[in-house]
């Protein structure tokens, strides 16, 4: 194996024990939608309206869903890649099957592990890794991340990012 990403995309057999089905198998047996959970569908529609989107989700649509725990400044870059991958995969499934496919990316904002999400590692203008640590004003232990206000030193961290650390 010369390159892990290339080997995975080409379906290298030696990777199957680690990754399960290879990428081309996603379309080998297209899933059949067994119906949407009404509560999920209503929440998704309401959120789309809130974002100014006007997209009807057909009842026969399938879904590509992925997610990540929250992180300071969107967290690790792979969080963004996961969202983009869901969008691209849904478009690919729709193109190949002719059936609508909806990408969904969720954030596990009920995560309580503040120590795990408090820092962002960024590359400075000098090409060194800088760690930016968020220091909230109140106690962040055992608080779901969606309830943690962005206060404390967040303005300073944003300024550091804008200046290239």
C-alpha cells in the first residue's frame, strides 16, 4: 500500500478488515427507505426554514447521516471533511440511483466532556502548532456543550486567530 486514501478509494482488499465494506459497496445494494421518523422530519424541516432553505424532503428519500462532537472553532478539520463527504456522498447516491438522498450532519452538542473540546490546535504564520484554550467564566464540568456560553477569553482567542496566532 503506497497511499492509504488511494488504496481505500480503489478498494484494496487488505483494508477490508479495518474499514468493513469498501466505498463502491455503498451503491451495490441501495437501501430502501422504510419511512422517516416524523419527529426527526419535522425538526429537520423546521431547521431548514430557520436557515432560509426551501427544500421539500420527499417521503421516499434516503439519507446519508454522520456527525461529530462539538469542538472549539468547529473542532478538528476532519469534522468539516465529514460534513462535506456526507453532502458529496448523498449527491453521488442520488445520481447513481435516481432517488432523492438527503445529507444530514449532526453535532453531538449534549456532550459533557469539556476537557475534550476546549482546545483548538492551529497552524501559525510561522508554521508552528499553537494551542488555543477556551477558558469559560463559569464551571464547565458536567455541562452539555450546547448550554455552555461563549464567554471568558473567547474574544481574545478570536483575535489571536485573526492575527495568525
